[in-house]
């Protein structure tokens, strides 16, 4: 059996969440739409030496790791829209003056401001879905404060006694009710977007960029309808003279939109993930799975395998890919924990603040049921109130998690890639039970072909040697594009880049994951 046949025998089945937008693709179409930028002095010097070479071939000749790729290169400022807005606003105001004098001018200005708001919502580089909620909150607040003018200007038709001893108490009751409703609306609809909004403003991969990346990827899918994995076969001997065959399956995604897709942590262009089947003395031993720069291991006996049409178990492991982040899991699950991977300090602070705000509101909530549930959950978990994981499993009266960050939805209820057999017997979780409808029902573009296209990576094409980042470099390291399948992330101030352990020393990676498992 040759290497390609061996890879095909054990190739995984990938199950995605319902609203996943990005799937494993060929590298070349991505590179054709990318621009290459230096991120250090060595990168600038070396880039000039290879300036006239095509990008696909050029990146394999670069020795430094001081580079990054940018997939979305279209201007996103919508300056033409603002020019049209300015011109039409002037015309509208002039027409208003000509037709209705001052009232016409006021109407023209009002329409111009509404148009400006709409353009801002469409052109904003930060997350757009928060804007309608903010407008609604402002509307409620105006309803609260508008009657104050009435009480400051006594009416000649209503006596002061009735105004202050009848209407004013009624207004105070309504004010209290509206205030609670507004606070609840803000906490449920606006604050959950707050951490992501802060990360968007600091990131180079905002919601706007994520949406544009999806449109570009959807365009690539029209020409490249089949999902791709890059397979690699390694053979090694351990110290006990056991023969190991390592089958690596590398998957490349155009974008990681974890935050937009599932209120997860990070956003970045490009995403490299991997699963590996380890054969010990020609028998399947374990399945290794990449997860947020680290990994996990599942003994072969515990792996879910695809079934054929007759219901017989095959050698194809079923892998559940988390929504947006593309981390790989061996079972359908929804994982909630701030320690699921190593986020940056700012991300952990935002997660903690999100939990604090939600919990405090639940404790002062006029709804007694909600308050009792919150107290009961806190007591049952016996966590320290100010600990980072204190709010991890806290639920509200509607049985929803109150903390929105982070969440890994490896549900498997969406698109399925790989061996086609008795697919209905593979377990799934309903992802729409955990995320908002705007996420679970969002528009997606899926490959037209469900079977794998296989590319043998043992010959290492030029792009494998590229040591830079496969997406834009951000001020926040977690928001930067990832390194390629062979290399670790470049270290600040260093030109050299280390080889990934799982690439060059796969048995060491196996030993490390087995040690962590126990």
C-alpha cells in the first residue's frame, strides 16, 4: 500500500457546525488573492530581493519569518458612499428651503442624518450587529427622560396638585419599570457584544474583514468546489523498537471567525489545523487532534468511526470541528471554559468582566426566579465569586448561559466531509440551542462536493517553507494570522523560526499529549 492509499484508508470525516462559513481548501487560490508584507527589517531587505517573483513561488524562497499575508486587500472605507451622501444632502437641504423654507431644511437635515447613520452601519469597521441594539436602547432611554420636560413646565390645563400628586407617582413607577427593562435589554443585547467590540477595535481582523473574507472565500468555492487535505506520512522507530507510521492530515481555512460565529475569542485570517492517526506496528494506536496551538489525544478504541452503508465500522475517524475556531474534537460537544486554550490577558479580563456584569444584574434582578437560580448556581459550584472561572456554568431563568465568552461549539450538525456511509448514526448536538439566531441562521456557502481531494505533502512544496504568518499581523498576538504547518510562530526580535514539534518530532508530540492526558 503506497502513502496516498494509506492516507485514504484512515482519512478523517470532518463534521462542522450548522453555520460554519469556512472549510478546508487548497492553498494556491488563497495565495493568489493575498498580498505579502514585511514585519521587520530583515523582511524588508529580503522582500526587495524577490520583488518581481509571483507570490505563490516567492514565499518558498524567503528565509526570514518577518512577514505576513493579507487576504482581504479591498478598501473598506466606502468613501464613494460618503461623497454621494454629501452631494445628495446639499441637494435635499436646498430643495427643502425652496419648497418649504425652514421646515423643509429641518426635514432635509433629518433625512441626511438618517442616511449617514445607515452608511455608518454598513461601512463601520467594527461589529455591525451591535448598532441596532444601541439604537433601541437609546430609544428606551429617551422614553424615560422625555416626561421630565412635562414636569418642569406646569400645564395651564392640569392643576399642580394633580400633576405632582397623581401623575408624578405614576411616572416614577413607569420610570422604574422602564429602567429595569432598559438595563435588562442592555445586558442581554449589548453587553455580550462588548468584549468582541473591544477586540474588534484592537484587531486587524474586524467583523467587516471577516465578512469580506467570507465573500472572497465563497467566490473561490465557485471555482474550487471540493474540500482538500494535505496528507503527510512519516515512519519512525522508538526506543523499544516499535515501528510507527504517522499519518498527518493538514487542513487550511481562509479565515478563523470564532468571535463572529460563536462569541468566541479570536479572529484572524488564515487557519492551519491538523489531525493525525498513529499506527503502532501497523495497528491503529491513537488519534491526535490540534486545538488552539496545542492538542489532544484519543485512544483508537475510543474514537468514533464512520459506518458504511451496511452499518459496519470503518477505519475513518469522525472529527468534530468547532464553529469558527476549527479546533478539532473527538466527540460532539459544547465546551465552555476560559482555560480551553491560552488566551491573552486582555481576553481573560474581558471574559471575567462579562461574567461579573451578568451575575450582578441577576442578583439584583426583580425577577425572583432568576435571582434564586443565580444564587443556587453560585452555591452549587462552590467557586470563588471573583475567580476567573466563577461564572462558567451560570444559567438564567430561560436556561441559557449568561456568560457569552468563550464557547466552543463542536456540534457536528452541519456540513460533513469525507467517507459517505451511514451518516445518520453519528452523534450531533444542536448548535442553535447555544447561540443566537443571527449566528445559527447566518448565510453560508458550502463545497459542492462532500468527498476529499487529497494532496500528498511529503515532497514539501515551496509554500511549506514560508516561515511568516498566514494572515495579517495584529497588535494582539492572538488576533494575528497563524504560522504554517511546519513552523512555530515567529518570536519578536528574532529572524529565525523553530520547526513545530508535531511536524519534525511527531513521537515527542505523542508523548507530550499522553503525559497531559494522565
